[in-house]
C-alpha cells in the first residue's frame, strides 16, 4: 500500500547528519541541474540545523574528499559528534529519494568508513515513507 505523504520527518544525530552531508556531497559531484541544487539545499539545511559551518570551504565548488583542503577528513566525522544531540529533520518525498540514493551509493563505496551509519539512516528514511517502493514512486 503506497504511503502518499509528501513529507516525513526522521530524527538524526549530529554524527548521522555528517554522514548524510558527506554522502550528498559525493552524489553532488556527478549531479546537475535541479537535482544538484536539491542535493546542495539538503546539505545546507542539515548544516544549519546542526550548526555546522565547516562542512564547506569558502568556495562552493569544493569537492568532497579533497585531501589538499582536508575537507571531510576523519577529524570532521569524529569532531564533536555529539551523539546525544538529535534533531528532527523533515524531508520532502523527492529530497528523501535523493538522500536514500546518495546513502545507498555511499554505503557500498569501500573508501567510506561509515557504511553502517549510512545504511541505518537510509532504512529510517525509507520506513518514514512506507518503504523503498513507496518512496521511489
């Protein structure tokens, strides 16, 4: 049975939101047009929600994993993870589909050490919209 809600909320910890931002940044590197804008908007929304101001450098064009800049280095994931700090975040159906796709790609990339976190968050997003089949309609 399809869940026809246009938005849903999930609780994210500070550490989980960092993983989502990193996954979206990876996905943004190959996205274009409206999809790239949505990916950036969700990253910006999460960064504001959790008071992250260090997730992007001075240039919006920086790419995730740029080792010269140290952006998204291990210390970014580990610093002040504040697992007790949770926020309720609302996603539109389209945003949730983009986030779920980015997290799915992120969790299978062997270079990322947060595959388990990505999988857990992706499952919660899918459940909030009634499952994968309902979200991707």
